[in-house]
C-alpha cells in the first residue's frame, strides 16, 4: 500500500514537524514608526533655520526628505545633511544640494 500524496502545506507540516506550533518563523525587521510628513517638515525647517540654513529647500513625501537649493561649499552640504539626519534619523534623505562656484 502506498502513502497518500499530501495536498497542502499544512498537511505536510503535520506529517513532518513534531510540534508545529513550536516551530520558529522569521519575522521581517520592523522599521521605526515615521512621524507624519508635516511633522518631519516642521522639524527639519526649524533645525535648518536655527543654524542659518534657511535658504535650503525641503520637501517631504511619504517619509522621504529631499533637500534642494544651493550652498557655499561641499562642507555646508555635508553639514546640512548631517543636521537633517540628527533631527529625523528614521527618514530617508535625498540630498539634491548644489555647490555654488
């Protein structure tokens, strides 16, 4: 007499796993909860104004922060990006700042 072919994943699991409820299942890593876009925008703008970078443009969409505009040097562009990362570490940042010649 031959064994019947299992028809579903659950049936296979019942036949092969001793205690199906005790098996470990990986869980995808969770991302920290992002504040809403307006909160991020306000937070970033306030920090930029406080350090004198009020001419840097900021756009926020779905937790992505885009930096726009012109700065005096590469060091300024780096400072601006670091500042934004410190204010919104959970956000994705796209640096589109240009250095004026």
